[in-house]
C-alpha cells in the first residue's frame, strides 16, 4: 500500500482478497485521502481509485462500509453482439504485437507522448472548483426523490418479495457530485434531467438489481410526462362521459395540442438522453422500449379525442 501513496490514479485488483488491515486503511484513503502508517499521517494526491474483483464482498464480514465507498459499480459481462465477439477474437492488440487493433488504430508504442492529454494539477483544481458551482434543477431533485422512494420496493424477481435497496446519504451526496461533473463535461451550467440516466450504476448492491433499478430511473425521467398523460386522459374521459359535443376543435380544452406538445417533449428528452456521453447502447434500447408503450398510449388518446365531435 505504501508504494501507492504518491499516486494520483490507483488500480487495485482483487480488492476483496486483501487483508483486513489493507481494507480498513482504504476506508480512510478513499474518504479522507489520508494514509496512516503507525504514527505517521500522509495526505495523498489521490484523484481516482479503480478496483476490480471476480466476486462481491462477502456478507457479514464488515465490508459494507468499504463497498459503499465505491460510487460507480460496473459489472463486466461477456460480449453480447456477435460482430464484437468476432472482432475480439481477431484483435491482436491483446497480444502486444504492435499490429492494428479492431478499430483500425495502431497500438500505442511504449514511448508514445501523451503529455498534451495530461490533466495538470492546476486544471484539475480549476475544474473541481467549477464543478462545485454547477447548479441542480428542481426537476432533478424531484426525480432523485422519486427514485429514492422507489428503491424501498424494487421488483427484481417476479417470484420473490420486493427488495428495499439501501443507499446511504453519503452515497447520494457523491452521486450529486457526479451529476454536476456530468453537466460540466457537457458544457452546461446546471444539472439537467438527462444527466440522471447513468446513476443506476451507483445504486445497486447486487448485480441482479441493476436492470430493475435502471427501469426505475427511466420511469423517473419521464414521470412528468406520464403524470400529464394520466391527468389528460382522466379529463378527456370526463368530457366524453358527459358527451360535451364540440362544433370545432377550438371549443373547450385543446387536447390535440396538448398531445402534440407531450409528444414533442418526449422526443426532445429521448434525443437529449441519446446524446449523453455516458449513455450506453443498452440504455438507449431500454428507453426506446419504454417509449414504445408511451407513444401507443398517446395514439389511443388522440383517437379518443375524436369522440368529442361525435353527434
């Protein structure tokens, strides 16, 4: 561990196989960036710590606090697309032979100069200061509250009871910091609703919870539109029930215009989410699947508006 005290970026492999002394030390390192070695206390220049493991932390061994410190959790799965699998098989990059990789770019030489890409300490400090000043929209806070509430009863398995997934206040605080960073990296002065999509990577405790939590996040993103549609359908049903016949579309509530605005809003948000730097192809596919049903409901509602003009 002492060999890494001067490092700004640290990678720890098989972290859960480390001994208790190292794991306890990491708690202070991650949270306070302080390394204690006997009576000595060292302030670390650590900016990023990445860990990997083939297993999750064992339950009942006091590892929950350390597990909680890792804000972003990514599960590495086997390659799904056949074309990507074949490209991996034919890629010579992993053989370090210096030939062309799967993307057609030459492998980097050992003496390659990346000095122009290096983030200086001054730049890092400047960015950190600017990130702290990024605002957070009220609609983002509303969505976080909705997600937080939904995590109390997550439907992971239809045959099992709903799970109450615990997320600490510290973790939520760090998530908002990530959201601010996302907005900053995409040249915005405020956190927008589209920044929320990738936070499901920060919320699961067990890998099988991931997809269910992503669905919760997606529903929260589109919740204002869903609420608007429900309110409009109820009002329309009332109008139809009392058969308030209209002579022309300008009489009464403009349902057609509201449906058009709702559709435009959905399309706009879907586009913003698709342009998010941190949205994966799987994320976009899940959003499209969710919106297919939404657009069907809009189409049915548009058809129902015609009943207002029946004589």
